[in-house]
């Protein structure tokens, strides 16, 4: 059995949403079909599966790492070269705070970007069936299946919904 | 505000990718000219590094002059990006859409330029490595993290890295678009850069949620950067005019004033050069001008506060410094120009709708603001140092040399050169934002008036 996919192309959002509904009704499992657009639409505009994500964990995780590293870096740096200035303590907390703050934020931002890329399931150098007209306003409904016998069912649903064109891969 | 036109996605692609798919005729000669200026500037910088800082006008007691003024100026300009992109994104301001990319780009390139100035100002730039990253364990020498010279690079490095990543993440959908419109090596380049973007709901959701999250994370960095830059001055207790507790917010609001004005300048140029009348409309200038009135007036309040706090103590050297700044030649002339250009001319003009909707007027008034804001930094930095010593004969000793002026010009050519180079390969207006605006906006009839209505998701 090989994984196959087909892509139905639509001019408008309404028939694409009908196709998504039709696929659900025809017994296709969530996650085996998806919608591709050239612009963000309101969530649920196509009755699509609303993806769950854990993006909010990434900045928190990054910030903890950044903060830990920054404490280590600023404290060890001063302790390694213990220059007493004006009889003050070696560890200059205010100066440390500035660097700790920046490093915590930097680490948080980097982790967020990693999170966005990861949660977008990127990089994906073999993204599968696609059509360049999607970025010209067409809407693609892509269906993936392991079972070849379902290709005809999916095609039928897409055609019934008003697909302008169907591509195979 | 009913200037929006309904545009289809093919038209949006064709218009907003006209810099990448069809190079405009003016592009090559302009980039060549700027390239020549950039090369001349680099030669001058090399000469200065070779000969030493003796070729500049810097001398006792003014060790910080044009270079540090220009450094602060470009850090200020960099505040445009996050102000526009992050704050307006978080507040879901609809008019942000055509502005965000250019503003973020201005942040990145102006920060890159700003960083050059402390480096070359050091005279021996390679030694900066020992201040910042000198974990030279064998010699037991470590950087002094108590010094602002460490805080600055850490803060600016954080801001630059964050802004660049922010810019790249928001570019992903447009890189996918460019991949779809190109062939050959360009297609290969965009395919790699787009990371396999397809535009499924998961990816769009990450763009939205991630954009808001990054905006929220970048805002505290944005505030911290210019605060830290201001502390370079504020912690110098021996210099009148520098040692001020309100420098951090004063610098931040001044940076927003100059940064947003720079965005206005850039938007006008973008509209004229790429003919993006459908996307960058008078209503956007109107909104930015309203924002600028508030920011500029806030900045004016801080300027008066700074002056009031300085004079309240009746400290003789402080009073003498302020007298010099405002009443002695040539500082008084600079002070008048600063005050006129940073506030007194542009802000009253922006009160008129006719001016706010006139792109040429907005262009010139925004340039005036930045002339004034550069002078503001010059008037903070130089006079304070010029009369620092008790030896009267050293006062007012600073006059920038030709080398400094050439490097100053180089900075402007360099930023413009980088922007134009970027525009050749990447869109300056986010296409997906322009398209999203079409999806989320519709005209509704209220009585007999047709009014644009914006649809917003609940979360």
C-alpha cells in the first residue's frame, strides 16, 4: 500500500467548506484531509480540524534556560576576576539584572521562534501535493489516504462540492 | 476612511511583488550610486582605523561626538519596527498591515548600522572583542559586566536577534508565494527559505498566535534597549546634562518619535517608487500622524521635565550648561533648529487633516522630525562634555571633521542600500496581510452610507 493524495482546487471558500464537510460525512478521518489557502481565514471557516498546539510552553522553557545561563555567566564572570570597587560586594546585582533580563528575553524569543517553526511542522522539504494557484487566491482541499479504494470516493466528494480541478500525486 | 478598494489576490501578487519579479528601472542606478557612496564610506572608515581617531574632531574633553550621536540616532530609528509591528499587532490595528514589514526591516538595518558606530568609535575595533566576549580563560581576564559597554551590546544584540527572527517568521508565507511565482535559482532559494510552507490552518494559526506571542516578548526588549542606551549617559554622574533619572523613558519616547517618523518617510517613498497607491493609502498616513501627535507631545513633556529637573536644584554648573545649550552660539542656533523641526513645525501641521492626508507634506515633516531628533541627541551628548573640565580653554572644543561627516553620510547610504537590496528579493509589504485584510473586511450599508467593516475573531 502506498500513500496517495489528491488535491481539489476551488475558486471560493464556500464550496471548499462544503468539500470538507462532505469528506467528514464520507467517513474520512480527521487529519487525513486539510485545506490550503494563500491567506489566513477565520478559524473554522472551512469546518476544518482546529489544530492543538503547545507553543506557549516554548517561551517559558527558553526563558528558564536563558535565566539560568545568565545567572551563571554574570556571577561566574565576576567571581572569576574578583575586582573590589569602592569596597562594594563583588557581585553587582543591578548590573547582573540587566544582563540577566536581556539573556532571559533573548532565550525566550529564540525558543518561541523554534516553537513556531516546530508547531508549523516546518521545515518540510517534501510538503506533498500542492498547486501554485493557491497563493493566487484558489483554495486547495488535500486528501491523503493509504487505501487506494478511497480515491474515487474522495474525488466524488470534491467534484460534488464544485472542485474546479483535481490533481493527483 | 473609505479609501479601501477590493483587490483580488492575483492583482495583489502582481503589484506587491513588482520589486522582485520585475525590477523597476530606477533600482539599478540608485543601488549603484548608493553602492559607490557605501564604498567611499568604507574607505574613509578604513583610513580612520589605519590613522587613528586623530583624523576626527574628537579631542579632550569631547570624546563622544558625531559617532555616538549617530549611534543613538540609529538605535532610536530602530524603535519604529517594534512600535509599529508589535503594539499595533497586539491592539489589532487594521491600518498596521502595509507598514509592519518595512518597519521591522528598518529596525534590523538601523540596528546593524548603529552597531558600527561604537565599534569604529573605539579607534581599535578589534579590541572591543575583549570587552564583550573575552572569555579568555588562559589569561584570567573577563569582561566587566558592570560596565554599560557590556550592557549595550547585550541589549542591542538581543534586540537585533529578536527583530531578525521576528522578520523572518512573518516572511514565511510571502516566501512561499515567491516560490510559487519564480523559476530557476530564485525558485530554489525561495523553496529553501520558505521551509516548505503550504498555508494549512496549522501554519496560519502559528503565524497568528506566534506573531502575537513574539510581539509580546519583543515589547519589553524594545523598552529596555533604549533605556540601557540612555544609561550610558545617565550613570555618568560627573557630566551635567547626562546625569538624569528620567533619561530611560525620555530616550524611549524620543526613539519612538523618530522611529515612527522614519516609517512615514519610508512609506511615502515606497508608495512613490513602487506605485503602491492601493496599499499605502492616505488613511495610513493619517493614522500615523495621529499617533505621532500623541508620541511627540509625550516626548515634549519629557523634554520639559528633563529641563525642569535639571534646573530645579539650582546647581551652578548645570545652569551654566543649559545657558550654553540654549543661549550661546552655535548651540543656540542648533537648539532653535532642533525645537522647530522636532516639534514646533511638524506637530501643529499634523493637526490639520489636509496635511495628514497629503503624502508629500507627511514626507517632509517626518524628515524634519528626524533632523530635530538627531540634533537633540547631539545637544545632549556634546555640550555636556564640552564644558566638563574646569579648564575654560577646552570648552566648546569639538567640531566634527570631514571624516566624521563622511561616515555620517555613509550610514544613511548604507541603510538605504540595504533596504533596496532587500526589496529586490523580498516584498516590503506583507502580501498575506494585504490579502487577509481583503478577507476580513467588507463594506456594509448603514443607512445610505457604505462603510468598511472589519471582522475580528473572538480569540
